C-alpha cells in the first residue's frame, strides 16, 4: 500500500448483486502504510521493539 494509492471496494449486496467503487487510500506517509501492513499500531510497535522491522 502506498500513500494516495487507489484501491477497489468490492460490495456484495444482500440480493447477491455486486458492485465496485474506486477509493483513494487515506494513508499519508510510509510509516502509516507500514503500521497498517503490520496490522495496527500495537503489532507495529511490538515488531519494532523485537527488531523485526520489515
């Protein structure tokens, strides 16, 4: 995931119709992207403390 990247939201409605909508990712910095990639702030901080920085 990159700051400002466009992703596709895929929606399956209750009647099984499907639709898609492009969305702009609201991630402003590479650090925010890394935090999301790690699963949130707590896992991100724990990875850094344990030295497992990807």
